[in-house]
């Protein structure tokens, strides 16, 4: 269990090992970044679940470590988070800070969490089909050199799925299950075009 300062932001989903750039301008999140920089550089990224003030939260998020920060003259900042670990919210804490804090359980990724050769080949094939249909330019040689976790989490983070689909991916317990769900989503979203086509985050 650990105490996390959280950034509830709809549509901004971080996966372990991936990077997420953020522009920080609200006073409460300026305070959050300042506090994180003074402590351990950790921020818990999590999606709000519905409306309300404060809005309720999904159970699963991802701890991000600030690896880059650019402070602007007016107090705003640009930061880059690197995903470290998934977490499950145990309870929200009563705090006096402007930003919300939770007690959370860090979710370890099994060391042997890999794809079978068939699952890897199927994921790459479906990804190529989707990218070609959408007109995306991809360096497939570089993709082929990625380890399984980087491939799966990379697709999960950058693919043009909606926030609900990405939350579902975040909540899948293994890389193999996440890869299987990605294939299903690529097939589903690949059938949509025109006004129904979703956009990249």
C-alpha cells in the first residue's frame, strides 16, 4: 500500500513503460506537480468515472514518474510522465491539499508476462492492417524489436480508441489478455470511418 497524489483527467491514460506529456495550468495541479517534485516525482494518473465535484474515480490507474519538466514564466509547466506501475485505489484520503490523494495498492507485473509466438504474430498482423487502413506511417522494423510489454502497452496508449476502451485495456491483468483485447478493438474500430472515426489522443 502507498499514498499517492492523483491527477484525475478524462482521456489521459498512462500505461507502464510509456510516456505521457501533460500541460499543467490549473492551480491545484501546479501545486500537485510542485509537491511531487519535492517528494518522489510520482503522480497517480486515473480517470474520473462520471460527473460530480469531486468526480468519482475508476479503481485502476497508473503511477507516473516525472522525467521531464519545463517551467513556464507564468507558473504553468509542461511535464512528461513515465509509467511505472498500475495501482488500485483502496480509499480516498481526507486531506487539506488542493489536490486529491488516495491510499493505493501497487499492482506488480509478473516477470514472465509475455506473449506466445502466435499471439505476437496476430497482434502485429492486425496492427499493420489497422495502420494501413487508417493511413498511419509506422516503422515496422522498430516495432519488431520491441519486447512484448512495450509493444502491447505502446499500442494500447497510442491507438485511437475511446477512453472507455483504454480504461478496459488498463484493467486487463496480463499482457496476453491485453493483447487479445487490443486485437478485438482494432477490428472493431477498424470498421469505422468517416464521421465515426475516432482520433488519436
